C-alpha cells in the first residue's frame, strides 16, 4: 500500500510537471527562440530634427508610469545637469549608427540609450567581471555572436562591430520574451535563462510576473528603472528643462579603407586628429597599429572621408608597417606563428636565417606582414668586419648610430670587433623611415594589465613606462591612457 501511494504521488507530480511544461511551451513558442531577420531600410526617412526627436516620437515609453525607483534615478541625473549633458555627449559619434541598426530589426529606438547605462557610451569600458565595450559583452556571449579577440584586435571594443552583434542579441531577446521591453532589458542584464526560470516559477505559484515581482538580482531589478529614467529625461527633455546636445539625424561617422597595416599614430598625423580620438572611434585596435592584412579600415568623422580619400594612396605607400617582432613563447612553432601573422614558414626561415625548424623560448623572430613579392626582402644586410672597422666607422658608413649596430648584434658599445665576424646591419632606407617618424603611441590600460605585461607586449623597459607617464607607486588602472615609445624591430 505504501509503495502504491508513493507511485500515485509520483504519477501525479509527473502529470503536473508535464501540464506545466505544456502550458509554458504554449506561452513561449519555439519560434520565439530564433533570431529575427533584419529588414532593408528605405532611402526615404522621416525628417526628424535630430536623433532625440527620432527616439521620442517612436518610443514605446511615451506615457510610462514612474515608480519610486525610477524617480530616484531621474532626480540623480537632475542634480547635476552639466554632468548629464557630458554623459550624453559621449554618444555623439555612435548613437545614429545604433538607431539605424535597431530600425533594421524593428526594435524600439529608445534601446539606443542602453549604452549610456552599460558603459557611458565608452568603447574602452571594461567591468570588473570582464565585460567590454559599449554593450559590455561577456566573453561567452561575444563568442556566440562571432566577436573576435586576437592579439591585434578586440571586437568587443569596436563600437560598430559590437553594436551589430548587440542589436542582434537584443532582437533575439525581444523576440523570445514576446516583445516585452522590460523583460528584454532584464534578460540583457541578468541573462534570459534566469529570467525565464523566474517567470515560470511565479506563474506556477499564480503570482505576478511583472519584472518587479520576480526573484532577480538587485542589479537586474534596478536596471530597468535606471533605463526608464534616462528615457524619460530624453523623451520629455523640455518638461525637465534639459537642453539636449545637437545630434543630427544622419551619420556623423564615415570610414576610410587603406592598403596594408597602418600605425595608429601615423594615421592620426595624416588625418590631423588626436591619437586619443582615433583610438576612441577605432577602439577595437588594441595595439599601436591596425591588424596585419591587405587592408585597414578606420572610422573617421564623415566630413574627412572625401579629403582623406584624395590623398590616401600616397599616405599608405609611405606609412605601411611591413615588419614586426615576435617573441617565442611556450607552444609556439613556425607553423603556428606563420598562421598567426598570415605568412609562410619558408619566408620566416629565410628572413631569420633559420637553418632548422627548431625555436627557443624568448627568441625574437622578424615577421613579414605580407606575402606579396616586394615585401619578402630581407631587411638586414651583412657586413664582414675587416681591419680598421669600428662601430663608429660602420655607423658613418651605413648612416646608423653605433649603439643601434651594437644592440642589433648583441654587443657592448665598447666591444672590440673581431675581423671576419658577420654583422647584421639594418637596411638604411628602413631605418631612415623609422627614425623620421615619432614612435610614441597611446595604449589604453585593460582589465588585468600590469606594467610588467605592458612592457612585455611592447618589448620595452618598465622604467621607461613609469618615467614617461609619471606613474607613482607603479599603479595603473583600466581605461588609463599610457604613452609608449616602441621600436619597430
């Protein structure tokens, strides 16, 4: 009898669970878990005076009810109007692009304000948990949406590429949660699985499924009111006596495509823009140059696209970076290194005078960054020491400093030269080109960086970083911009 009673109870539980799962399945159909397709935008657009009017006229929060938490955040913003205006200005170059992407997926335009909550519209933003960029992508979600992370490029930081991925994710969440904007926001912050679990739980207990009544983390519960507050201030700016910055309802950001790999600092001089500004618009470029490849794309103010395109070929020919060094680390092989830099093993062996395929730890290899014929010459010429040669006489002969020759050959400046010894002498034209350009670049400190790691990345001394940036107590923090002086080889 006892066994039968237990079996009956078990069958009853299974039946209830089955019924519950069927009810949930009917409420959230399977097709809501798919990502909607984008639509083609028409050329004809409604003539809004600016992006703010475009958001206000189409917002789904036109007549929203303001609860106490939302009012708290509204008052926080109103306490310092100048700071609020400064916050809004950070979206100047990106918000129109975000609006266009949202429209392609038929999403509420107020979601263009979400990066103000996530990152202050700062593409360099990194959270303590490792979320990055305007949209604070975590690594796992970034991988799902194809955002790449290489030694040269972190697409979570790229304002345009990350926006495309984020809008796709928002479209998926909006679709999955039956176009409920509060659920969409809660899922974006706390994760869709947790949200769905709490909705189901409240539904089973016949409780309210309003996001405020769900058992969610405090940060997620306050996320929606924080967002609603900034929407309220934008939609009803006149009511709150807020003077919104003028962001026209057209693109203010354009692009220029250059041949080859380009040094960021050289491009900033060419465009006559501050390097910090170039890095902000192109925050995906995490090193002193764009990634190796056939072309480089830079985001620039749209008014510069035409004049820079007229003279870009001349600039690219004079400023391409064709070589870098690679310090061999554990697990490296010639094949792995060749694949990483898009070159070939025979080329690596040729330019580094390698007789075998063996590598040693911390060995520095010269890497050509193109497979084209005119890029595979060896940028070193040999000099056989003869009687009377000194570092100073060789320096005069090859237009190089004696210190550079000594350093390239592992010699001390006062070392005597052995007759018959083969010295590597840097190609004069290459060195002349390098020495004619400033080698100072800017590096934005990332989460987890240390002075040791940064010095290792750029193959420089920690003391040089400290001295150049007046660093006290060896302390650096994420988002801090450091000046770095690098060597080309």
